[in-house]
C-alpha cells in the first residue's frame, strides 16, 4: 500500500509539469484523393472500369471539398489490396486512395462491383464495399459508392443521390419549375407557365413538391406529385396563400394565408384540410419553416418595424425574437441539427446569406455579394446553395460550411432562382 | 337512467353549437375574402378596360408602403374614373431586393394602402380587387437604383 | 525497537515526498501555449527584462566611456540620473534575483518560440474535419529525441469522435521530424520537449 502511494507521488510530479501545446487551427489544404481506374475481370469491357471511377471522382470533387490526383501522375494502378503499395501514393502527397474491381456482368447487364478505400498516412484500409447494379444506371451506382466513401472520410452523410429543385425564368416569358441531380444533370421540367412560380419545397419522402403559382392571377399553393405529375391546389380558404413548407413528418404544410389582406402563418393539415392559426398580428408574418423536431417554427415578421426572425412554439404559440442585428433578417431556416439557423441578412443595402447559433449572439455572414437570397442546405448540413445575380442574370452559387470552398452551378438558359435541396432518400 | 344520458348529450350539443359558430366565423372570413378571391376566374377582357390618359402607377420607397403627397394627388385625379368603373384592380409590386415571400406580402400591403385611400374617398370596397406579384413582375429588369425605384409600384387598372 | 525506527523513518520519508508533491503542484511549470497567445503572454516579461538590464550598471560601457571623453561622460551622468537611487539600490541578492528572473523569462521566451513553430507546423498538415457544432478535444503525447525525431506518439486522450481522432492521427502520420528542436538548450529540451502533449481542439463554431 505504501509502495503504491510512493509510486503515485513520484509519477505525479511529472504529470503536473508537462508542456501542453494547443492546436486550434487546421490547414487550408484539401485532402487529396486518388481515384484509381477500377480493374476488370477478363471478358468485361474496360470502359466500365474507367467509367465508374471517373463518375466517383466527378462526384467527390463537385463541391470543391477534395483535391484529386491526376491519372497521369499515378505510379501504379492496383485494383486489389495485394497490389496496393502505400508508398506509391505517399510520394504523391495523396491522403486517400480508392480502388475497385468490376467482378462480373451478367446477361441482363447487371454489374457486380467491389471497392476499397485506403488512408495513406495511417497506412490502413478503411472501407471495403460491394455493390450490384445495372449498367443502365451506372451513374446511380457511382453515386452510392461516392456516398460511402464520403461518409468514411468526413463522417457526414453523402448527398450525391439527392436532388435540387429550382425555378427558371427564361426571357421573362416562361417560368418553369425544374428538378435536377446535384450536379445539374438529368434536368426535368415539372411545370411550365406564362405566370410566375415561387417557393418550391420538397415533401420529406421526396415524392411531392409544393410551390406557389400565379396561373390563376394570384399567389396559390399547388402540390405536384413527382411520379404521376398530378397537380392539386390546396385552395386554403382565402386568397394569397404562399410560402408552403412541409412539416418533418410530411403530414402538414406551414403556409401563409392573407385573410383580409393580413398575412399570417398557419399550419395546414393535408389530411383534414384544416387550417390551424399560429400568428395573429397586423404586421407581415411570413416565410415559416419547421424545426427538425417539429416543435417550433422560425418565421419572418415586421412587427418590430422591419423584417426580423422569430421563433414560435407550435404547441404553446409562444414567440421569441431571434435576430436583433441589422435592419433586415428574413427567410430563416434551421440547420439539420436544429442548433443553428441560416437566413438572408440585409446590411447597408447588401443582401447576404448569414448564419447564427440559436444559443449565440452573433451573426456570421457567409457571402459577400449583394443580391443573395433563397438559401437551401444539404441534408448533411455541410453545403449551402443560394440564388444570386450577376449582370442581370440569376444563377445558383454555393459554399461549404467549413469555408474552404465556393462554387457556382452551371448557367442555364434563363434566370435561375429559389433552389430547394431534396431530403435524403430514406 | 335517462338523467345519466342527459348530461353528456347536453355537453355534446353545446360542443356542436360552438363548432358551428367557429365554422361560421371561418365562413364569414372567407365571405369577406370572396371579394378578393373572385379575382380568380374573373376574366378581364381587354375590351372592358377603361383607358385614361393618366399615369396608372403609384410609387413607393424601399420597404415602405406609405403614400406621399404626389401619390395621393394622382389618385385624386383617378376618382371620377373609378366612380364610373365597375372594377378597380390594384396590383402591388416590389423591387428585387430582399426575400421573395416577404416581398409578396409587401406588394400586397402597398396595394391595400391604395385601396384604403380610395375607400376613405368614398369608393366601395366591393369594387376593389387587390393582387400582389411581389418582385416577380418587375417593369425593369436591371439591378440599378433607377430600375428598383420604378419597380416599387402599385398599378391601377379600371374595368 | 529497530522496527519502530524504520517504520517512523518510512512515515517521515512519505511525508517529505508528499510535501514535495504539494510544492511541485504549486510551482506550476505547466505552460499552456495556444495559437493566439504565444507572444503576447511574454510581452510584459520582455519589457521587464529590458528595463532590468537598463538599470544594472555595467562595467564594460563605463570603461569605453572613460576612453572616449567628455561627451561620453555626459552619457554616464544621464544614465546615473535615470536611476532612481532610492528605488533601485542594487545589492547582491537583488542582482541574483534579477538574473534568475531573466533566466526564467528567457526560458519562457524560448519555450514559447519553439511551441509556436511546432503549432504552425502541425496546423499546416492537420486537415480539420467539419465538426460544425461539436466542441472536441484530443490529446497526443509525444516522445521526442534531441535530434528532433518523433520517437513515439500516442493518442492519450481521444475525443471519442472517430472522424476527429482519425484526422489527428492522420496529421501525426505526416510528420516524423521537428527540426526546430535542434540546437535548443539541453535543459529546456529535457524539461519541456522530451515529452509534451499536443492538444487538438475544435471550437464548435461555424468557421
């Protein structure tokens, strides 16, 4: 017993005087990934191997989160663990390597693909996977593999199979609501109209989109089924109904109805078609959005004299003001973890995208252009896409939340606005 | 036995009456709204439009919906025409700055401001139709102060 | 009888040890250096050092001045005048105290300087994961050779966030040498840098 105390006292002398150096900042560099062309079994077309790895590479570098190694800088082309040598990749400054193999193709065109991911610095394999899919859907296969790789490296859910909805206004004449892949591919027009369209929002099951259409001469909410194409007006007991936002459980819409010219926020049950009033104020109350736990809503109100963000408890109807800085804070939405919000912040005539922790006091602006609006966030909470303007033309731009990357989506024929990021496929 | 049933039935009837009353409230709200909602489906034939040689627009400051003296005098000039017209359509608009849904509400508020002025001047509310297009239908599609000031407007049409 | 003496001696030794332990706690050698603080903490001491150096009369300069002549004599007078004789009565224990203060401050400066270089080096290879709203801390114990070679490192206090810990280990794998250590005074090396900890922190702020 005494001996034990002796030991502790002697060693504790050292523990209490050890130097501790804090590391608070990381590198601005991006992780570098080598996407090695997948190998193929005999008698399989080589193109599959190249295609799959190229598609994965395109996905992973899409939002500027990673750097990729050029194929002509690769020292070897392993497709199995046995052929994999860490030093080939360490020399090239690579942090992660992806290898894979097309194992078989059957008569129906179904491919069996296996893949692995290596952490070069730690010299360990961190992922093994196998996937089966049809050659007609090779893009879909690559998206799933990309998701797995992304998740392993970042710890965040991969979003490569999510979609983006947005409004395009071509030549000031036609308005269209469109849906495309996250990289802009496979664009589909959902609805086309000579009258304006606004505020698209996805149902949580990704099967429907709600939006505002002026086809009948005034703002009216429609719900469109993405598969059947059927459209239904919710015709909520009054004029000017707008700002539809689906509840997390998919059973209600938060929306704005303007009874007697006073816009207030309601919750509309899709089942019972009943309206439940949430705000009752002579000011403008609009732009509601649900918290991820469905208990609260954030909304914009000018009851204080200028547009600011407020939070309302859906049960108790108690309200709380969220923003004080600046004369214009609107179109607020919650981060997927419910702890922060992002919104449009007006500052000296510039309108920018900003964020704020619900528990904090300060606003951080994310953009520095001046006509930014309609921000939407990826379901993993890592990327924000918003609408902005350049030379009179509207386009979509985005940034990653660790601040390291900014990008713009390819321009379209017309002014693009109001992006809405789809939820994850459940 | 009967007594036992009386009470719950009584409460039931009371509840039904309350429900009907609140429904009536809703209905009356929507009746009031009917004067707006009938914008839908009501066709405006261009032939029906009453032409005046007046400037048919009233303008506003950024994020404001108040009428200034020149706006009011323009509207005064309209009054005789409005009295003769069957329908007055007020269309509210905003410039592109700020968020779209808020601008939709702001446009409506501007149109309502004009409506209230007309009502004060004796025009019947039943004649007046209010619509807002927010920032969706700008007159000028430039991002300049000039274009913005032209877009912050209420357009008046008479039928 | 012998037993008794030994037992009481044992107890005495233990008490001594305990007291030394208590003293070591209070003469805190822990020097927490973080990115923003490094040089600022020392500013006071640096200025103190130069002040103290000014006040101590030096033999050398006075000799030179004797050779030079009148103008230099003026300087001595000025120097003497600048010393508030009352306040700064220089005595031997005072000199010793000042010297040890300088030594300690010099040591601190050196430690801070090296630490700051190590900070920059580690930061340049650490690809911090996107931890958004989580505040995380991971501590790595490093065993260094005087040559600068990292003999061993160990994640002694993981953050328990797999991705964060992985990023820390990945960063450690990118470095095998801390050249800045070479040439540092042996005493300072042994007591501070032979074994030290890196504390990787995530602030939980949206950057």
